[in-house]
C-alpha cells in the first residue's frame, strides 16, 4: 500500500497551522498571560517562539520528511538503534495523554456552543461551569468531541485532514478578526489592551525566572511541538519544498492567531470590569462566557466565539489522533479504519477518567504534558543534531533557497546544543517544582549556589553527558 501524501503545499501548511492553532491559543494562552503579568509574559513568549519554537519545528520537519514515517519508525529507521526505537514509543504515550484531556475540554466547548444559543449560563456563569465541568455529562460531551475527531481522521490524510482544515482555517481567521474588531470598540477596552500590550519592565525583571518556564511550556504546546505531530505531518510531504519557509510561515500564522485571541479576550474582560482575573482552567468559561451575558446580542457573540474555538480544537485534536494512527498503520500494517476505531476505544476510557476526576485532569493537563513535551522535544533536537548530523543538514537544505540554506549550520548548532540545554533547564525546574523538591542553596568549593544556579549546573552537566554519549560518525558537532 502506498503511503498517503498531501495534495498541495498549502494543504500541508494549513493542516500544520490547524494543528498549532487550538485550545492552546484560545484557552491556555489568555489564561497563562493573565497569570503571568500580561504584556511581560507576551514578550517572553514571543521570544521563545522565535528562538526555540521555529528551530524545534524544523527539527521535527527534517526527521519526518527524511524518514517518511511515524515518530517510532522514524527514530528507529534513521538510527538503526533499539534504544531510539524504544524512546519513540514515548510519543505514542504523549499522544494518549494529550488527547485524553484535550477531548474533555473539547467537550466543554461543544456544550458551551449549544448553551450559548439559549444563554443557559448567563444567569450565573461560575455556578454553571462548576456544575458541568466534571462528571457523567462531561464524559458524554467528551465522547461526542472524540467521535467528530475520529470521523475526520477516518477519512484519511487528503480527504479528511486536508479538506477539513482547508475549510476550517479561513473560518477561524475570519470570525476572530471580526470579534477582535468589535471587541476593541467596547467602552473600557483600552485598559485591556494596555494590560495586554504594554509590558511592565519592572515586573518582567522581578519575575523573569517564573515567567520563562511558563512561556516555554506555552510555546511548545501552542506550536504542537514535542509529541511528533509535526514530524508526522511532515512525513506526508511528497515534494521537496523549503521546510524553513514553511516552518516560519506556520509559526507566524499561529502566533498571529494567538496574539489576536488576546485582542479578543482582554478588551472584553476589561470592558465588563472582570479585569485580568479569573485564572485557572475555567477562565475562558467563567470570566469570558460571563462577559457575554452582559453584552447586547450575547447569545450571538457566544455562539460565534465558541464556534471558532470548537473548529480550532478539532483541527488540533485530529493531529493528536493521527500520531498513534500513523504508528499502527506504518508499523503493524493495520488499516486506517481498524487503527482509528481501536484507538477511539482507548481514548474513550482515558478521557473519561480525566472527565470524572478534577485532580487527574489538572495533573495530566499541566505537569505531565509539560514534562512530556519538553522531554520529547529535547529528544528530537538531539536526534537531529547528533544522530542525523550531516543528513539533517542535507535534508534541511533540500528545497531551501540560498538565504535559508545559509542558516543550516547555525540552525543545527542551536538545535543540537543551545536549545537542549535551555529545555533541560526548564524540564529539571519543572520536575523539581512538581515534586516539591528544593535544591540549594548548595555550597560548592566555597561558592554558594542558589536553586537556579544549581539547576543551571545540573542542566549543563546532563546535556554535556548526553552529547558525548550520542556522538556518531555522522555528527557534525
Ligand atoms: N497546538 C495545539 C493547541 O494549541 C494542541 C496540539 C495539537 C498539540 N497537537 C499537539 C500540543 C501536539 C502538543 C503536541 O491547542
């Protein structure tokens, strides 16, 4: 059976943007921004997207297009090593973790889409969300969201994913632009824009080390990095176009939508006196949905808004399901139909667990996802830099113009050395925070190191050790 491929280049770009643009932009980004100082967070986040996100995206693309396989097959084929093949299975686990909680939030969105039409939550938004967030009904809506996701993936790469995202992406953009244009005209919108767009330098300085890991986690999540989604999508590329140009376009479009989502959310919140408050996973559902209640034509605004969010969530959830589907199809010769239905059975159960237990949900959606994505991306970056080495450069240069081509070697150094050190640092600090461990202050040879310095030293040490262990004849570094 020949492997499927995208029909058009724009089809690939829209599918990748569709994967990137999702609840990460519309639900997680405003929530993270409001908890981390508004514009200060935005600034750091934009920096991380540029410095870590784009090179990371290219690493996944290079591995995917070179191997034309799913993440497990790609790592084992290109390395001929059992250890890498075993590591590849982590991505199947990551996909299960991601879609389990994502489908629960997707279910909430579907429910709010329906509830907006009648204004069901207008009277008391907080009580409404509190009554529907976890429980049997949440399971039912999760199953509905999962069923739609599976319906698209069943139809395959071209007829399902490409066609669906080609229709959904323009609709998302048009609706968001309209909502933003309307939001900024509200009385009091200016305060929202000020909070969101004019950074408080003092705050940034004082909290930089707290903002950084949060911004890094958000950047990976929103670009769909570290799970093998982008690798899998690049594996369906038939022709050799410039990966650097496509990657930059995808990151730029995704960032544009994220920033635009903030322009929709913050003016509405401030115009209605909710301020930046109302953090946590319920932010979108309580503060923003509550704001709709106070607006003229609130039902209409609600339906438009949750309609956009539902489309964006779907174009991302299909990319999560596609990871294990491509794994089963490539590696075990299972039919797409068999793989999809079998996996739906698994996700139905794992998602239901998240939909029933708030503690499981927040652990899975927060800590676990952050650690898996960060660790996963480190794996891809080291793989590109140290295992593929010269082949990665070659693949990067294929189809790249001279400008992008000149950046090949600097890219590989960044991807193979600098970015992994940075990500190991965020991984170790995230792990320490999750386990509630404090390391330091430590006294080494008469020098006292605070917690941050200890973590920096540990990160550099871990990175250097793994670089040495990974060196192969092909490594260019
Ligand atoms: N990026 C998507 C969002 O912002 C979510 C997503 C889809 C994702 N595929 C992924 C996140 C793979 C991490 C890894 O909603």
